[in-house]
């Protein structure tokens, strides 16, 4: 019982992060299950079944707060379903470990680009025009869906990172659209695991515990995305991308615990510093905009 309560808390925290930043539910949950000695396919299956419920509630919540671009979701969903089903079906025969460092390197570079893009704006507001096209969304859906099943998490890191880097959609709509389309991806992955493993190999108690925690957190996360400024949200997501993938690369290179801790601590401090700077910059911009709005009103009142 204690283990299930702990897993419920993990599901809650993972969904709070995922629903706010568009990633980390699968990675966080799967990492814990693997550390507990659960087989990769079984762990990923439990996470995907729990995601059916958490992503559904998350999608409804994001829609309620206006965080979803439905055209983007409609294009992403089908290739995401296909990629997740194929990835789940062939998980046992695929060597995901060999490809992981290379994929993490690409995502790390994109995370750095996301942060640079929004910091380079200085005091200017970010402007978002248009939306990502079909030629980008289809491969993102296929790759993200496959990696999500193979690694127990990948839809958010691939989808959120790539869409943020294009600068076409507001960060809150990137997060909302990725979280909403994840429902279809979770269904595809779950069907694949049912086909490959059978219902007897899936730990339904683990899936249920993660589901309960995730469902509780989903509406709160969607609300946070709604109120967070685009620049702050992008820097927060970029930092998660960099920290997560830097850790993956260092572990693949067999870095010592001391080196791993030192590098991650330095990156975390730099990230916190950038977040602090971004929040202060956002407050300054809002204050200046408020002053510009107030001045004409006062002039009219005096006349």
C-alpha cells in the first residue's frame, strides 16, 4: 500500500511538471519504475496506460484554458499513434540504448536554442506567427511516438522541444497541444503493449496509482500554463530539456558520480539564474507597458 501511495505522489508531481512544461511525465515515472527493478517493457506499459487517463484530463483542462491549437493536434495525433504502436510492439527487439545519447544530443542543442531565442529578445515581447507545417509535424509525431514507447518517455521532449524551437506557436499552446495529442499517443502505445506483452504482463496497480496522482495534478498544471508569461515558460522548459538530456549523455559516457553531480549542479544554478533574470525582465516590461497605458489616460483626464 505504501508503494502505491508513493507512486501516486510520483504521478502527481510528474503530471504537474508535464502539464506545465510539456514533458517529463513518462521520463520521471519510468525512471522510478526501472530503478525499482521493473522490466523496461512492463514499466513503459504501465506508464502508457496511466497516461491514457492523465492526458485525457490534461487535454480537457488545457482546452478549457485556451491552450490548445487543434489543427496542430489533428496533424500530430495520427503519426504519433502509429509511432507509439510500432515502438511498443518492437520494444523487446530494439536497442534503444545505443540511439539514446545521439537523440539526447539533438534535444540538448534544441533546448539551448530555445533559451537563446527568448533571451535574445531582450525587453521585446515574443511574436508568434503561423503554426508548424505538415512536413515538420508528421516526422515529429512518428519519431516522438516511437521514442515514447521505447524509452517510456519521449513525446514531450521531442514534440515540445521541436515546436518551441520553431517559434511559431506560443509556448502555452505548444505545451497544451503536445499534452492533448499525447492521449492518442498513449492509446497507440498501450495497444502495442497489449499486443506484444498481453494483459497478464501489465501491472495494473502501478498504472492505477500513477493515474490517480496524474489526474489530480492535470487541471492545476493547465492553469499554470495559462498564467505564466511566454518567455518565462520557454526558459523553464528549455532548462528542463537541457538538464534531462545532459544527464542522459553523461550517463551514456559513464561519467563518474562526482562529475555527473558537478555538471548538473552547475547547469541547474545557471538555469535558476536565467529564470530569475527572465522573471525580473518580464516584470520590468509589464511595468513599462503599464506606465505607457496610464500616461495617455491621465493626459485625457487633465484636459
